[in-house]
C-alpha cells in the first residue's frame, strides 16, 4: 500500500482519470448532496458502531475482550501520516495535495475492521453493514472528486493489512509449559 502510494504519487492511472471525469458530482447538485451525506453519515455510523460493539462486548465478556481490539485503532490510523509523507496530488477539483490514502475511508475501514476483530456473534451483520459503509463512503469521496480511486483503495488495503497484523501480535498464543 505504501509502495503503491510512493510509486504512483505523480501518476494518474486511467481508471482514476475516467472515474473523476465521468462520476464527478458538481457542487450544489443533488448527487453531490447525497455523496456529502453518505460520506459524513457513513463515517459517523462506523465510529458509533465500533463504540457500541466494544461497550456491549466489554459489558458481557470483560474489558480484555471489549477493549483490547481498540488498541489496533491508533496503529491503523497511523496510516494517515502517509498523506503528508507522500504528498500525492488529488483530482483537479481538489486543490490540496496529500490525498493518499483517503482519511474518511481509512477511518471507516478501521472502525469496521476493529469491530469485526472484537469477535461478536454479529459478524455477518457487521460485515454487511460495514462493507456497505466502506463502499458508500469510498464512492462518495470519488464522486465529490476529493480522492482518486487509488486513494480509497489504498486506505482499505492498508487498514486491512495493518489491522490483521496488529491483531495477530496482540493475540499471540502464550507459550505452554510442557509437563512430564
């Protein structure tokens, strides 16, 4: 994910160019309003969902089960430091550089990934709702020309990898003593 951002920081892949050219929602239009709402509501819903599931799990199974996965959140969000390091330019409608990876998509994907890592019995529902939130927020960021497709894909891929690695480190099996 970081290598892709570095190697493509000055390149606009054809898919990125096509999407921004054909899927752009002009400011003040109904599609732009819908995309803005989807971006904000999707991001907030994912964060609230994470906090609710963590609180319910903590209440039912104790602080270790409910709160330990939250330790993965800052590690995932550290990917946002790449925005300043790579300083990749955004679409023409986005005057600011530093759009890789997408902040909104990184936050939503982090919330969904950590919610899934908590390991509740609601995994199917969380997967469906979380996947929908990630898709809607990603599409809205592209439709608003805030990000390239590569920016949102980088956020999703980076969080998935970092969350899984972090969780694996946190849940290493303890060494067993052998009884003879």
